[in-house]
C-alpha cells in the first residue's frame, strides 16, 4: 500500500472533486436530534423538517409534528458539507437548546507527486497531519487514523473511513486540538449522485453555573430528496454570498 499520508491526500482531492462537481441546488429532509446529558440522567428530542438552498445554507424549517416555519441555517448542520475542507464551526448544547453554527469554506486540493515509472519509492511529507493506517485498512477501502502536528490549531480530521464502492469517505471524525472530548462524527452516503450526511454525533463537555456535564447530540437525516425547484418560495432567487467565508489554508507540506 502507498504511504498513509499520500493515501489521505489523494482521498481529500478525490472528495473535493466530487463535492464540487455534484452539488444539489436544493435539499429536503427530516432531521431527528436526540440530546442527552448522561451524568444528569436527562434527554430531549428535537425533530424538524428542513428545506434548504444548498449554495448559501438558507433553510425553512418546521418543528415536528406541527410547529410553525422558521428560517435560518439548516439545523443542526446542512447535510451537504465537506468536513475535509476549510470551515468554521461552533457548538453549544444543553437540554433546552442546541446552538450550532457552521460556515463552510473552500474545499482543499493538495499537491501530490505525479506518477513516475523510474521512481521506486515515494515518501511524501505532510507537516499538518500525521496519518497512519488502521488495522482493517485494505487496498479496496482505507481506514486512516490521524494525529495533528504542532502546526495545527482548532479542528482536524482524526479518523477517516473510505467507502469501497464510491471511494469517498463514509465516516469522518473531527476533533479539536487542546480539547479532551469535543468531537464531531459524520456518516456519509451517495444518494442520487450527491455525497451527503446521513448521521452525525456532536459531543462536548459544557459548563453552566456550578455544573460541568457532557452533552451528546445524535442526529439522523432521513427522507432526503433533491428538488429541482425551490421547495418553498422563500428559497427562490439567487443565493446570498456569506460575509466572510473561511479561507482555505495553505496546502499542507
């Protein structure tokens, strides 16, 4: 097998190409979020129908079963999101509310060595991520475990599993440098030609007054569809460009 950091770079580039080439214009789906605070012995469900204009993440949502409409970012995150790209993310949850803000940025393209029949061994170098193969990796589908280098600050992909059929990520876990337990785990499938999130887990330790407790938000996306026309009149028209989209970092070297 090729070196793990080269395999990761190729997977990132393959994902970027597919993600940029197959964006849906609109999505509709049902999200079901189960929020738990295990140490407090409490739980709550937040279920919504979501219709979203993908380009700028403008969504019209209704609390199920019979809540009124509201607009804003797709809750809890938009189901069309590349976690291997540049992005900004904030997360807070308790049993009364879940606040998640996602600002998608530019997908990343990494330079990789060109094939050269005269070369016997390629040893690429990545100064951002230390990648290694998990024990169940294979030529058909890689499974990578990733540690950040001292150059990384903030979010980084800690684990990536490749789907053997699509050769795109089927599972991505994201962690935060300097945090012991804050994490995001996302499961993906290709539906009608689009690479989309079908399940996610967001967890972190929260602090409120004199309490410290871990909150886990488990989200399932179902009934995913891709309308060719705006599913709600408020989603018609041209997308609005974000005021300050996250910039893609310099390619890791």
